[in-house]
C-alpha cells in the first residue's frame, strides 16, 4: 500500500511537471466583456498590418526603381513587423476566443526569443533609417558613397546579429530561473519582465542586467534618431519656400510620431523594475509596439511616397 507521504510527493511532482510543460496566458481573462471586442479589433489591425507590410516587401523586391538604400532599409522593418505580429498576435487571438489559454514551454521560449530579437533589431534599424534620411537631406552629394549597398547590407546584418544575440542571452538568463510550479503568466504573451516576476528565485542580478541592456538598446538608438532628425530640421528650416518646409515637416513629423509611440511604449515596459510591473498598463503598451506601430509603419514610411503611389 502506497504511503500518504509518497502519494502527496508524486502528486506535487505531477503538478510541477505540468506547470513547467505549459503556461497559462491570462491576458484579459479578468475582463471577459472585453475579449470579443478586442478580438475583432486586433484581427482587423493584424490583417491590415499583414497586407501593408507584405505589399512593401513585394514592391521593393519586384520594382527595380525601388532598389535604393531607403527602400532596402524599409523592407527589413516590414519583414520584421510581419514576423513580430505573426509571432505574438495569433496566440493572443486564440486566447481571446478560446477557453484554452495555455502555451507550451517550448512555445513560450520560442515566442520570447523571436519577439525580443525582432524588437531590438527594429530599434537598431530605425536608428539606421534616421541616419540614412539625415545623410540624404544634409549631404546629398555624398549619399551614395556613405550609404553604399555593401555598407547598407553590413548595417542590416549588424542589426540582425545584435538583436538575436541579445535575445538568446536574455532568454537563457530568464527561462533558466526556477518557477516553483508557477505557470500563470498575467500577460498576452511570454516576455522577459513578466517572466522575471513569475520566478521564485532571487532576481536581484537579472533585473539590473535587463535594465542596463534595455537602456543601451533603447536610449542609444533613440538618441541617434533624435540627433538625426535634429539635423534634418536644421536643413529644412533653410528651405526658402514655405510650402516645401511644411511638406517636409509633415513627412518627418509623422515619422517621429511612430518613433515616439514605438520607443515610448517599450521604455514604459522595459525601463521599470519587474517588481513594480503594472500588468494592465503594460498589456495595452504591448499592443502598441506589437500591433499598432507595425500597421502604421507602411502607411507613414512608404505608402505615402510618390514612388509607391505610382504603383
């Protein structure tokens, strides 16, 4: 006859094994009245984002007139946005619609790895794109020398390697922390800050490390963007025609709006200690940088350009 102690031990082991094999993504389950409206809105935005970014990638590859450094850089964020939304949004839609809101341990690791890598890459690429525009506006005679195709490829590869190199490190540091059977993730998908909060071990090393890395990958690209647009503003102010100035301000102002939304929401998520992590606010912020900005990017950066309008 099996002793009660062994029975309780085996039961506890089964619970822990189950907890570590699957995570429960709570999402908006505490507000069920929002789940159906959110499902419809997110599905529509996801479809528009997929359509817009897919169109940019196809046009930039098929039309030889768009084989320029600017459209080479633009096609990369479009591809990243497609991957980022596809990595996170289908799971969110399934959780909003279905009763089963679980994700496997492997799925959680994959989601965290890909999403974090793509977000960091996009931060770096937005800085490169801002630098590209500042060179085009401020030093047009030297543009082709500075933004040579080989140099452009090197910069994009650097962004990819940097993004995924950091993502592999952060994923390994986060997902190896003991969870003590905790498997309820109060978020839309697996992300580093919320997984740190789930850990039952001391995270006094992980939190400062994440903060330091986040400061570097958020504030350095943001500084490059702001300096680049500062140079662009100075060049635009020298234009003699007021109509040209207003047109330029309208174009680059919309670019900055997307940058502010993207970096602002990321900063609010990653530059706060997980111990003070506000779940409700950050669920909304996550929707902005994983869904809203990927939809806005093709509209703001590309579909308004005369080269694309011609198609």
